[in-house]
């Protein structure tokens, strides 16, 4: 799977045009051996005040998951707290390019 990248200067344009939002790239975990689909939309701009729980609900909708299907979100192989804000996670885990990278799986494959 190719690594998503921001084009040169894109982070600055995003920050100017959308203050209070952070870029997030999401992909299915490489360790995931489940039947979860690949997400079609992999780049998101998310408000910093959203919680991880709210973001998970959005991802569930994009993946068209049923209530019985579980999904786990990981940031650098860590399961973030659902009540943590996107802004907190962004400040703690953003990459050198200014993007928060998140992976998902249907089971906790790191535990």
C-alpha cells in the first residue's frame, strides 16, 4: 500500500483555510487479517474538538459497518482513549509532515 503524503505547501494551505482542523490519513492495519473493507476516503480534515469516539462513529459510517461489527482505531500501534480529543492526539502523535496517521482493524491485534 502506498503511503499517503501531503503535497508541498499543502499543510500550510490547510491551516490557513481551515483553522481548528487537522489532517488525518486513515488506512486498514497491515496486521489486520479480517474482513473489514478498505476505506474509500482516506484523507480527512477533522475539527480539533472532536473526540476519538466521534471520529470512530464517522469511520464506521464510511465503512458501512453493522452494529455487531467491532472496529479498533490505532495511532502508532496505541489504542487511543475514546474521550481524548482529536487535537490532543494530533499534538501528541502527528508526524513530521504534520499529519495524524490512524489505522483500523476489527480486533486488537497488538494486545
